[in-house]
């Protein structure tokens, strides 16, 4: 139990610090379409993202996949930009169930890419020891951290968007545009060519 607790806090602290900006931005970009009434759907969405990155973490830590880390470092902010552009283009139909169902696939598939971004960090921490309990603890900690972040974001969004933006689509445009701008900066810093 103590080992799980240690890895839980490693995962939790990994997501709630400033070094996880790209990960946090992606989660926020996914979340801006949702409101308080949709909290359960949003938690399921974030869990789909966790499942995606957990899978690639496992296969990467086990050395079952090889990849160019520079390409992954560029792909991660690219996933954020794509998510934001999708939000902006679909903002007027953001409560449409087709749009929301599509987001589960986006979260799962883009989670695969984000998991590869975590893998070198986790490999260094594991140092070749047993991986099952550490990976489980790490992912549970990461998931709890993500849920905490999105719950704070949804509550703040509910309050701010209601005061400042007359329509939900305006809020989606505002948040997605800011995150898009930051993701483009991150992409320019991570170019691999």
C-alpha cells in the first residue's frame, strides 16, 4: 500500500505543477465545451484520455514501442491546437451529442500521444524495477489531479462565463482561442525538423 501511495502522489504532483502545462491545456481544451450539468460526461471524457495515455505508458515502459521523442514533443501541442480548432469550428453545436461523442475518441486517441510524452519521465523514475503497481498508482494520481483541475475549471467557467459572455459559444471561442495561441507557441518551441 505504501508503494501505491508514493506513486499516486508522483502522478498527482506531475499533473498539478507548471511543468505539465501542455497536459493541463489539453484537458482544459477538452473541458471548455462542458458545463456543470455535464460533469459526469466530462469525467468520463477525462477517463478516456487517461486510458489512452495509460496504454502508451505501459507499452513504452515495457519497451514494446520505439519513437522519436522530438516528434512526440511537437505532436502534444499539436493535439491541443487541433482540439481548440475543433472547438472553435463546432462551438455553436457544442451540446450536440454527436460532437460530445466524438470528443471521447479524440481524448482516447490523443491520450495515446500524451502517454508517450510521459513515458521517458516515468522510465527514469522507475529505474528498471517492477512496473505494475507504480504505473497503476501513477495513473490513478494523474486521474485524480486531472479531475480536480477540470472541476475547478468548470466551476470557474460557470461563474465567469455567466457574468461576461452572453452565449456559451462565445465562452468556447474565448477559451479555445487563448489555449490555441499558447499551443502554437509550444509547437514553435518543440519543432523537430
